[in-house]
C-alpha cells in the first residue's frame, strides 16, 4: 500500500496485465486522493490529448470536474489530482477512454481504458508524485499544468518564484513568506497609501456632510449639489479610495491562491508551535484538549487595530461593522493554512503602520 504522505518525489509503477479478449481496464477511486486532515478537497481529473497546431504535434491538457465524457483520440496521460498529490496513468497502447465523475455518488467515479485493438497483454505506467513544481517539471509531459494557480495564474507563478528565492536565502519558508510580504508591501505602498489617504480625508469632512444633510434634508437636489461643492473645496474625490483597492484585488487573490495551494509549505516549520505552514494554526497546551489558534487570533486583533486607527469605531454608522469585520475574518481563517494566516498578519502590521503615518502627517496637514 502506498502512503501518499510519505512521497516527496515522483515514484513510477509499471504494470503488465494479461486481459481476457476485449476486456477493458477500470479504475475506481474514493472521493479524495489523500490530502491532509484539514484539506479534504474533491479530486480533479486532467486529460492530456495529442493534437496538432499546423504541422506541430503537441498535447492539450484539459480539466474535468464532473460529468461523463469520452476521449476517442490518443491520450498521453490521465491525471487524478488531490490538493497535494497526483496519480497519473500513462497508457502504453492506444486506448478508448471513458471517464465518469459523480461527486454525490462515490460508486460513480471511474476511469475506463479500452484497448483499440484486440490484445491479451497490456502495459500501464503509473506515476505517483507530489504536486511540487520541481518534481512535475522534471517529470515532463506537461504535468506542471495540473497545479492550480488560480484565476491570476501568471501573478501566482511570479509570487511562487519570489517565495522560493527567499526560501533559498533564509532556508525557512516562514521567513520567506515575511520576505514576500515586504516585497508586496513595497510594490503596493502607493496604492495602499492613496486609499488610506482618501479614506482619512473623507472621514475629516463627515461632520460637514452631516450638517448639510440636516440643512437640506427636504431638498435632495440641493443637498447633492452642496456635497459636490464641498468635495471640490476640500479637494476630495469620494471615489479615489476605491480604485487602489480594486487594483490590489488581483495581487492579493493570486497570493492567496498560491499560499493556499503550494506543496512547498507542506511540512515546512517556522518557529515555536508552528510546525507545518500548510496546516491550520494550532497551539496545544498540556491539559487542554483543543488547539488554540494563536496566530489567527493575533491576525484578528490586528484587523481590529486597523479599525481603531482608521477611526471606524468613532463613527456610529460604522461601529457595528468595525466590530464584526475582524471577527468574521478570524472565523473564516481559522482552518486556513498557517502560512497564509501569517502573511495576512504581517500585511496587517504594515497597513497599521501606513495608517499611523497617514494619521500623523497627511490628515494633520489638511
């Protein structure tokens, strides 16, 4: 029996089968290829088919999440992927391939390989490997395309290369995440600063806006006109804080996807109780039967401090949201990989420092 958690490199298995006349080969699998206790995600199927672009032969990799599909053309390989591991079938003869995936019915998940010509012997190569970039690159056959880089794949790949660079420098993925966070903070500082500056200026003129709302409460048209004049006088653009946030969405989503899915963090230690950056943050103390998510709670605390420095707690209209927002994120992150939580925690510290700078300089000069 092969234990996927023990695999750190690719392992080839070659099978010679003797088949009765015109019999096919069927592989059934359970709902998950082994992942981890907290990372049980449904498997994905990948098919690599031979195709041609002009006169050039190549292989097109397709992903199948559910349904039933037939592949009559020659295939290079069939990959069954979990979160961290991949089983790849390499038919050594031409086969007709049927794949069926029913996520609700575990008995209806199968790969059928039917030889296209009558034969009694059949060879099949199977590759069991981690979803590790170096391992899949060395294996070739475009297996690298089975790694989930997310919607903003080019950005995710760039962040991965930076993460690996810092790990080679520090020999510690925890420090590598901190290094990557600092790089991203430097890159996005102008956007973050512009957003916080705009929000601070809007906060400053809120008393004047509220006064106008009282004076012109029965004249909406005049109220809108007076508010626009106030914006012009104070040189405030109410929408200037939104654009920087929108521009940062691809960056943060790409980083989120990369840190959440990368195999490199699996088993990577940082400091103290953080023994595996791919696992949720838990500190186990003697006499306590449950793990304490220390880093996750600290992350929630820094989000609360952000609300304090932004002045949201002093605004009656935003006070409730300012309390709920950190709690909601803390609950959401509680089972996320600790490496991702650490990034968010460090990112929050930089944001708080930027907000402090805005409050002490820009706002007082206004």
